[in-house]
């Protein structure tokens, strides 16, 4: 592919909870303008090291962003928002889901049609309140599935071919909770990625 045909080229991306920054760095290498965020300063410093080590300072930057603190939110227009493995059970309460939903709603009003891409390892019921909140706020939830209606996902170095022929399918609001709680996983998705 030529540089002009690269996917994500010149897209403005917000990555919430970037952690190690692998996803944001990859998007930056593909030509996206990425702002990787986290609420831990040491993590932000490590992400900055990754940016510098990969020569991506012209495409990728790091910002401190705390999901519950509106003063740390970005104000620039976005092409999409993403988060990799930001939905997990902290063992406490639903507060982290409330904060994530708030941060997403602040950056992406539902009427804007700006996509939010989240990938996470299916962990049964703990994530359901998050999806309930997003549906109630007017967001459309879609999931990547194959032609047989099975959830497609990959982790830990699996070949990209697991995504061949997959497409996003809207989950109906009245059936979303059950679809997320009881996913029909494609063969090879033993990590239960959604």
C-alpha cells in the first residue's frame, strides 16, 4: 500500500486507558494522530518513552486523563475513540464503569456518530452495567462477528486472518445484555475477546 492508502492515515484518535501504548503506537505508525491517555503518571511516562523509542512524536502524544475529571478531557474534534481491555472487574463496584461511560459520553455525544472501538476479554456479568448505561444514553452497540454470527476476536499473537470475512453487527437494545452476557464465540477465540 502507498502512504495515501494506509488505513487510519490522518485520523484523530483518542485512546482511553492506553496502558503500555501498544495500540496507540500501532495506529500512530499507520499515520493516525493519536492521543494516548492514562490516569497513572508513571504509565504516561512509559508511553512517552515508547513514542520516542519508535520515532512517533510527530503523530502520537500522551496526556494525563482521569475518567472522572472533566478538566482532563480533550476538546479537539475526534475521528474515533478506542480502548483496549478497559473493561474489567476491579473487584470493587461499578464505579469504574460509570466513570468510563461518563468519559466516553463527554468525548462522543451519541448523535455525533463518532465510533468508539472497545475490545475486551469477556468476563461474564461485571461489564453489563457499562453497556446498560451506554444504551440508555443512546449509543448503538455493535460487535464484530463472522458470517455464522459468532464473535470474532484474537489475542496473544494470533494471525490477523481470524478477522477475514468479519463485520460489525448491531446488537438490538432489548437483546444487547443477553448477547454480551452469553456470546457465541468463533472457533479460535479461546480468549473470549469481544
